[in-house]
C-alpha cells in the first residue's frame, strides 16, 4: 500500500493544529503544557507569550501560580536546553534525556577537559546534599564545591552538576511580573517524588507525533537530540499512520491526529524568541520558507518571530520609551496586503497588552526588509 502524500501546506496546517496555533484552544494551561511536551524557557517570560498565543483567555498569573505550586517546573531536558514542563513530565523526561546531557558535557570545550578521569560520584553526592538543604545559585554552589574539592575546577564541577543532576530552577525565577536570581535544587527535593526509574521512550515519541506530527524519524531526533530513534519508531509503526512528504520522505503520525484542510485560515501569531514549533523538526520548510530564511540570516534585535498565514514572516522586537509608549516592530520580507497588515497590527496590539501592559500607549510598526 502506497502511503498518502502530504504537501508542505498540509504539513503546515497539521503542525499548527497540533501546536494550538491554528485556533486558540480552551484547554487549561497545565493541559496545554502537557500536550506540548513542555515549552522552551531559557528566556523566563518566553512560555507566557507562547501560551498566550495558543490559549483562549490565558492569564499569565495562572502559569505563575502553577510554578509556585510546583505543578510545573523549569528544568533542562530536550536538546540540553531549559524547558518549562509539568511536574509529572519532569520526572519522566529528565532521565530519558540523560544521554543528551552526557554528550553535551563530554564535548564542552571549557568544562569537559577538567572532568576527564575525575571521580564525580562523591562530588555529585555532596552537591545533592547541598542543594537539598536549600536552593542555591551557581556561585553559591561553586563556592561550596570549591571548599570541599579544592583540587578540582569548581566551575567545571558546577556545570557537571547541571548536566548530571536533575536540577530545577525554583521561583520566583520564571514567575510573571517577578524577578529573581537563578537558584536550583534537585527535582526530587522540590517535588517530593523520585524520577521515574524506567520511563517509556515509546510513550514520549507518540506524544511528540501528537504535538508535532506528521514527522520523520530525523524530526524526532532533532526535537529530542536523542540517538537511536529509528528502532523506536519502527517498534511503534503498528500504532502509527505513515505518509510521504513532497520529497518522498516517510512521515509518521498518530492515527487520530488532526490534519486540517490546507485552506484552513491561519491568523497571525506572535511567538517568543525560542518556540518549539520552530525548533522541533529537522526539515523546517513546513513553516519557514527559503526566502524568509535568506532574508533574515543577518543580525539585528530579535525578541521573537511572527507567523502569517501559518508561515514565518519575520522577527519582532519591542522598544520602550519609559512607561510612555511601547512599540512592537515587525520586520518582514516582501510586500504585505492591506488585509495582512491590518491583521498583524491588530494582533500586535493585543500582544502588547501582555508584553507591555504598563505602557500608556501602544504602537505596531511594520518594516519591509530590503
């Protein structure tokens, strides 16, 4: 049986639907974080804009309360990057992603070499005790480790703890409207539960297809940065539906995953600087055209990106004039229709109600990139 062929436009609409970007969802914030298998969060406020663009009636204070209530946490998982995930997912994803963190530590140019041949077990045991006593900043952890292990590179030891221990960044870091130094403790101490001993990679890969599919094996590997995804997908094949893309590559998907009509309208969406919809496929042509990629390959201020008709339009950045005017600048390649420009301005003004609620005036400026 020859698998169905999906066009890039069909893949675009399917991905937007899975990512809650085609229509704002009425699901709860914690259900959305679970469905999306977390949100990239190295910039503390990124998850707030990401969820605001996805959820109907999203209130940033609600996500802040989930952090304070320890129902969601900030922890390094996929691609060895900081994500905001549910507490339950933290205990599953963190042990699954340990090979990624091992590899990242081994190849680190600065901190990898001082750790070669070093017995890390007593160091990690000591760090666990220190971090269980109280959340500590990186500087505090380095100082404490330097006192206990004076012959080792304290900075390298601290970085080893970041990769080899399940460290969560505790509030107020990441809470909307609040600031705070990065302080970490172990997930077990913070959540009062152990990591899952034998987490199922099969279940997580199925969740990836539900949130990002249809997708290739290479896409799964790009999202997670885990090696050996081919055997996992082959094992799951009886539970998946197969397709081909325009280039003949095999795609996999959960059977009941939404695959909307390619002509389904897609409103403008403002995304944070790091959004998983742009980072979770080896081939990003379903959402980024070659023309736009070429137009914005240079530098410039970027706080996030904008989708228009489901495709990446260009970057946005925010300028503040004290508490007076907040201006959202959107760069784009090529001309815009009056209807598109009007829709972008309207959505931009709505985004400013989140990003700059304290400003007395809001403005959106669209600039064509030559």
